[in-house]
């Protein structure tokens, strides 16, 4: 059995199976979020946006279609290789570690779809906040789209099976040692696979501690992609606007 648990994101995100499992993400919802977010932030079409941990670039591509100058970065070479087919003079992609500041300043830095809290070392979460801070122009905005830990704890689905493209994914979810964990097992072409996703259970209070330490100001806190106010009990998302 092929098993990957250490720095799971660098291996799992770079496999075709990750993209198969999550192929049914709601693109309409993602586009609605980008429409709402760019409107709320009053970003002009001259604005430069960094899509931090962009994956295959679905958000970056749509932002570019809206008229923005967009850079997408991700740790996965295969995801960036795929995304680069969509490049133009106002859309580019590069392999880059989001813990390290990208060598350019932006009007907005978007970290979307729970692309935070993966790291084995707690210091890397703080380093990512500092990197976002360093990537922003003087009046720029950072956006972190994370899950609402309290909602997840109360509504976690312990186990399920998903059959996608002829592959049967067995998924187990649980919370352990301060992490929300998802074990994923499947067999493909007579090879057994096991991957583990680990996301730190970071609450709003935890983020505020990061922000205070980094000297970052939390401007707004939303609970869904329609930008409704955050409610600790009922909101599925934790969307933070920082400066």
C-alpha cells in the first residue's frame, strides 16, 4: 500500500487522485464568491491579485476573466503545469511555497478553499500570515477562506464512501491532537492507496492571536460565500479580511 502522511499536502495535492476526489466542487459557488469578494473590496480592474495555493487555478482563471491581473502560486508542480496552459499577459502561474513571501506586491492576496493550516510546524502558520502581510501593497487586503472549526466539530461526518470515475474512495474523518483529519483509502489498477489530510483546527481566536503577533489588523469576518456575518454556531466558513 502506498501511504503518505508526512507533509501530506506536498504529495497528495500532486496526485491525480486528489483532483478526481474533488472534481465536483461547485464552480458556480466559487465564481459567486469571487464576484462578491471583489465587489466588497472595491477592487478596480487595474488591481493585481495573488491567488495563494491556487491549485489548478480555477479561482485565478475566473478572476482574470473578470479583468484582473492575477498571479497564482502553488506547491504542486503538476497543478501549476496544468494551470499554465491558461496563461496570458495578465495571468501567470508559478510553483512557490506560500510560507515564503512572493517577490512582488499585490492589491489583494486570496488564500481560498481552506488552503491554510496544513503544516507540521506551528511556526509555518505564522510565517504564512507574515508572508501575506509582506505581499500586500500599502492599502492592500488579505483574504483567508477557512472552515469554521466549531461548526465542523458539531457536524463532522465520521465515514462515507464516494465512487468517482470508477474509483471507490473510503473516507474517515475525526479530530485528534488539535487537527481535523481525513483518512482516504482506495484501490486503483490493483494498487492500494492511503492518504491523510490534516488541517489544524484553527479558531477565530487562534487567528486573532496570529494577527496580533504579526501586527495585522482584522477588518471583517464573514461566515459564508455570500458574505453574511460570521456565526460561531451556524456558519460553515470563516472568511477573514485583513490589512
